[in-house]
C-alpha cells in the first residue's frame, strides 16, 4: 500500500465529543407518543460509537486514496513503457523499410552486366597499352635503322661515287678539274687547288648535305 495520503483527509475536523449525542440524536417525530411504534432499539453510547464510525470512515478513505494513488502511478508507468515500446517498434519498422529498399535496389542491379562492362574496359585499356608499346618499338627500330644507315654509308662515300661518275665524262674532265665539296681541296701534280664551278655538281652536293641534316 502506498504511503502517500492526501493531506486533506488527515485534516478532517470532527465535532466535539460533547456535541456528538446531539448530532446523532434523530429529530423529533411528528407523531405523538401514543401513535409512535413501540419499537425499542438499543443505542450504544453516543460518544464512543460516533467517534469509532468516523475513524473507520477516515481509514477507509485513506485506503481508497492510497489505492488510487498507486493505481495512478502504475498507469503512468504503463503508459511510459508503452510509449518507449512504440518508439522502439517505430525505429525497427523504419530500419526494416530501409533494408527492404536496399535489397530491392541490389536486386535490380545486374552484376553480370557490370562485370562484363569492366572486362570490356580492361580489354580496351590493354589494347591501347599494346598499341602504344608497338608504336614505341617501331619508332625505336626506325631510329636505329636510320642511325645504322648513316653509319653504313657516309656522305664521303657518296661524294667519291659521284666523282667517279663525273670523271667518266671526258668532256667535263677536259674543261674543269674534279674538286671535292665545299671546304675541301684537290691537289694536282703541281700541288695547286682549283675551285669547282659546275652548278649541277653544287646542286647535287647541296642535296646530299640536306639529306645528311634530315638524318
């Protein structure tokens, strides 16, 4: 039983014991003594019986109030527990709904298509890398071939061959002596240098120099 009892019940004012007999005495009847029924009811002592009844009522009221307070507190606790359970169930429902949406999204995604797309992308990257490597190899081989060509046949050899061809022409030999390219001299029996003045030969030499620069 709860210990909290409203203060109002404990402050009930009782009549003075000396007034209890008058308070408990029934009002006079309108009938005379002759007409009144002759029923005798034993009356206990007014001062003792009235106080006892009042105290019993007070005790019963206290008990009722205590029960009400206990029931109210129990009801509040039950309501609070129900609210907590409601919030928990609401959170669980929201979590389940989110999990269902994620599952549906994952179910709609075709993993095989995604993997095939990645495989195709990887194949393209590998092809591009192979192409770049092949182009680099071809460029390296081409440069190596050009350097080898320059090392194998020099410009001086081309000039010597050209001189031989020119020396085969008796007409040119009679008119002008054969001279190497610009910057070189040819020595005759008399140890004299003659400039070479043929325009065609100079043109051929310029072409050879340009080819050497290109390489």
